[in-house]
C-alpha cells in the first residue's frame, strides 16, 4: 500500500472543517498504511470565483435545506456539533470569510521550525475559533493575535505560542512571500480542476493521481488507495425465531 493526500481547504468552509476533522482523526491509521497527508491553505472565495462555482447557499431552497437538515446531520457525524456560522446565518460568511490573514499565518507556522503536529493543531484551533460560538473574527489582526495567544499547548494549562512567537507569525503572515504562497496554492488547486473545499489530490501506490471533492468522499478515497475500510452497508431486519411448543 502507500500513497499521499494533498488536501486544499479554507477556514471559512464548513465542509473543509468536516474534511479536515476526518483526516486529522485518521492520520495515524493512514500512516500505518504508508499514506501521508498534507494540508494546503487556499483562499476559497478566489477559487470559487475563478472556477465559476456558485456559493451553495445563495440558492434559497438549498440554504433552507442546509440550515435545517444537512448541516445538523453532518456536524453530528463529524463530531463538531457546536459549529455554527457567524450569528447563525450562512450569509454572514460573506462578511467574515475573508480569511487571507489567518491562512497566511498557518503558512507561517508551517514554514518555520514548528513540528507538523503544531501546524495541525493550529488548523484545528483556528477552525474552532471561526466556527464555534462566540466566533472570533479572525480575519482581523487583533482577533487573530488573541486567538493564537490563547491556543492551548500540550496540556490545558499551557499555551502553544508566546507573545513573541505570535508577533513573528503575524509579521510573517503579512510578508509578500506568504501572500504569494497562498496565491500559488489557490492557483494550483484551480489548475488541478478545483472549485471548492475540501479539494483533495490523491496519489495511490501505483503513482496514479486522481481528484476528490467534498467531505463525504472518503470511502471513494480509501477505495482508490486500496485501503481496508468499512463501506456503508444496510442490514436486514432481525428475524424473531419462534420456539417450538414443548
């Protein structure tokens, strides 16, 4: 076996949050099969605009279905039942979803000397800050700085980053190099056919690469990778066995 998953996602995507949560929970198991995973920040509004994709909740009937049925079900399934759009309204994502600065902060963390576990923890924490009430407006530098300063460390009583480290992360996030890298990531996802998040480019043990989109495609991903997994299966109703009269 073996292979690799490149996952392109954005903090402002609830489905990106679902996909990230699933992959993070299965990193160790994937690693046992020789499959590695890398997370790449992309700016989703730019990717959607340039690919011609339409924001799904701008269709009125679909927004009603999402809010009442789809999102509660998916949040339960992925273990993030507390996640909510800002002030409970998906349309507020047009106001809060300019996530370039926190995405570039993630790149700054990734490109410095922090272990990959810290990079993954920063993704998880910033997703939580963006989606969990009371949501933090991390597109703003002040709120992002506060979020990074509050990020838990190895135990609940410690903090991952010192004030000096946060200052450095923010400074790096504002540099041209980070801006260019975020743009390159988005360009790469677009070149590969991407139009939303999570967008995954998956390479199997034979070296074949195929794209997968969405947080509900992992059975297909695992099938492509040749991994053992439990497919969705419906069981018949149990039958009552009538005991003979003695």
